C-alpha cells in the first residue's frame, strides 16, 4: 500500500525511515534510529526499529543498505507513530528482500 497526499511524501510498506527516538520511544536513548515501515492505517503507521546492540529479532547486516554502517537486528514489537511523523522522516527507500519479508513475518504483519 502506498499513501499519497497533496503535500505529503509518498510512503510504502518496506520503506526505511530515519526517526528520532523521542518519536518512536524504542528505548531511552536520545538518538536517531533506522526503522522499517511495517503497516499503514489511517493517520498512523507502524515501524520496526533497528538495533545494533540487541541481538534478537531479524538480523540485517551492515551493507544491506549503504546507510547501515553496523550489523543490526529488527526486534519486536513494532510501534505506532503518526503518519505525519513518518512522512517528515528521511526515507532511504525499500528494505531489500529477503530481509523485508523476514521483518514483516517476524512482526506478524501481512506480507506484500
């Protein structure tokens, strides 16, 4: 599913967004985190955050995307954020398969 708005950036499930921790609240850290958009519904989206310190979830090695400079994992659960916050985030494109399929399956999201 892709969302288009008059002044909004188009988003699609699988997009990798750079989000501030104060928006996602994945941890108490004050940082930006790469997140995969796992679902879009109404004025909200769900995102799975990428961790380079946790070792549970779906492993996604550095180099899968040029911006990933360290090995990381996408642990559960995804979190809900506003569509506006997702649209305002830096979007570096779709996480490649098979990683995207594995992340969506692990997060119990519908597959594409």
